[in-house]
């Protein structure tokens, strides 16, 4: 008589825990597994094709369209204004050149233009003739000083320093316009701030 009641208790206890963990496992597994995996798979999949796509068009226009990249470089030189009176524009330009050289800029990267009297270095070198003078420009291994009126013969350089030490407003406008086209990375303008702003607003 005591045997039959013990057997059903054992079977019930065995069936109970076996059913609960099975239902718990089946309920827990579908929630974490399909949820994050299904969400993670489309996310890396979508940005995957988008990431290689943009670099290919970036490389193609640079190689296939050099004309488009050239005007961007010409129109994007940084402009720094150094306030200075007309009489002190040359001194401000010399200080700017010294600072550029002290910070590691190569001398051949700098071109200095004057709208009024020529720089003393240019006046001295021109005394030996224009051939020797422009030969130093063509060598491109040192800072070159030239008058804004002769800047058409000057080639583009990374940094162009303009000293507004004289001349008319039209001369300054032409000088800054040409200097902006000559400067590859940086354009430094030394002169009266009001005159510089007026010249720049004139369409430089």
C-alpha cells in the first residue's frame, strides 16, 4: 500500500522540472537570438556598401577631373590680415616672412608683393639687371620680392605676402586679386584694415 503513492510523487516531481526548464529555454532563446542578430545583420550590411561607394567617386573625380580640383585649390587659400600703416606695411611683411621661416616654411614657398615702392631687396637685385633678378625667381630656392605690377611673371607659390605700401585702390584690388590666384595655401595682406576690407569686398 505505501508503494503506489510514492511512485506518482516521483513522476510528478520529475515531469515538473523537466517541463519548466524546457519552456523557459524555448521562451528565452528566441528573444535574444533572433532579435539582436536580425537587427545587427542589416545594420552592418547597409553601411557596408555605402562606405566603399563614397571613396570610389572621391578618387575618380580627382584623377579624371583635374580641372575641377585646380580651381578649388586656387579659391581656397587662407587669408590673414595684418593691420599696418602704409609706411609700416613693408616692415609688417618682413615680420610675417620671418615668422613663416621660423615656423618651418621653406624660403622658396614665399612670394612677397608690394603695391608701392619696391622692397629694398628687389631694388638691390634689380640693379644687376632683370635677367639675373628673374633668374633667382626661377630658381625658386629663396624668398622672392616683386612689385605687384610685375606679378604676372611671378609663378604661384604656397604663400603670398602682399604689402599695401602705396598705390591706388585700383592697384590694391588688382594686386590682391592676382595674389589670391597665386597663393596656393596662404595669403597674408599687410596694410590698412579698412582699405583691405574695401578691396576684398570689391570682388577679390
